[in-house]
C-alpha cells in the first residue's frame, strides 16, 4: 500500500527527469565538445596551428590543444602515460617504437622534409657550403636522439666521400651546443648565438629574413619522413581519426606545402 501511495509522485517526476537525462546523455556523447590533444614534432608548429583553426571551424565546440616538442620527448611522455589523442613524429624511428609498444595505431606517413643549413642573415661565419661547417666557429645541431640530430649525423657521414674521412670529426669539433628539438637549433641561429645550424626547410621558411639558407648537396642529404598515428588509449579516437583525415587530405597537404614540407615520398635512404 505504501508503494502505491508513492507511485503518483514517481509518475509526476518522470516527465521532468526524462528530458534532463536525455540531454545529459547527448552532451556526454557529443564529440565536438571534446578537446583533441595532438602531440606533434616542433617543426610542425605553424602548419598544425593553422590546421587546428580549420579543424575547430569544421567541428563547432571542439578545441585542438597542441604539445609541440622533440619527437623523442613526446614518445617518452606517451610511454609514461601522458594523455593524448594523436602523435605526429619527425621520424619513423620514434613512431615505430611507439607503435611496437602498443601506444599508437598503425601510423600514416603524411609529409616529408629536407634538412638545410641556416646561418644568420649577416652570415658572420662565412658559411656558404656544407664543407664550410668544418670551419664555423659556433655550430649548433640537434642532439643525437632528436630526429634532426640523427639526420645531421647521417649527412656528415655521407659527406666523407666528398670532404674527407675526418669531415664528421672536424665538424663536430665546432659544435657548441646540441639541442633537444629543431626549433631550439633555429632559435640559436636567429639570435646570433651560432654561426650555423642544420634544421628542416620548413623551419628555415618560418624564420623568414632572419636566416639565410645554404643548401645541402642532394647526393649527401637525407629525406625526413613524418608519420602520424592515433593514440590507442586516447579519449577521442573518432575525432583523432578525423584530424588524420584532415592532415592527409587536400586541405592539409596544401597547408603543409606552403609551410615548406614535401609530400609523402620514398623512405629515407
């Protein structure tokens, strides 16, 4: 009898509770209200920030948050449980390791990049060619574990045939700093704290007139590949897949091309 007396109150409350429950369920499942966290190599900063605006306009209410750093730092953060939805690396080595550890889905190569030498606009070290790096007074390069640092070492090793077997050692003797990401190398050069540095072409383009570019001979240069993968335990996997689709699609590729990146190409030699 007591239950019967309470029933009218419950029936009266149902019409009020149903709309609230429905709205709560809708809000909880609405992907456009999520914050997409993208871990990206430092060299992708300008291109990805532009694409972040494009993505947010296409997904009202969504926000894209970036973590730009060296690829090795981003991989380490993922290994230690840092929350992310997408990982974009400046080399395949760190991405392959992340994939092997089950941290990201099978990755997609979405861009390439070519290392170049940059010098301050007034060129105090008179660096006009790759060979001149051996006489530069202050050379800044990436640390060996950083993609641009690893590419730099490969370039120096490949230059032995042209510049002599001791060329890598002579260049390394002029190094005053080894940086943890490519933008730190670029900053040292633009501030006049280095006579030369090796960065990606896209980084040199972002610096504009503050630096002068010295090309690396094609026969000794390497091609940097950029892979990207959806984080396996990311909270917004569907949004992450839509981000990958944007970057790999025509609009994303056009932005990357303007920033100085190349299209996906053959694997590095």
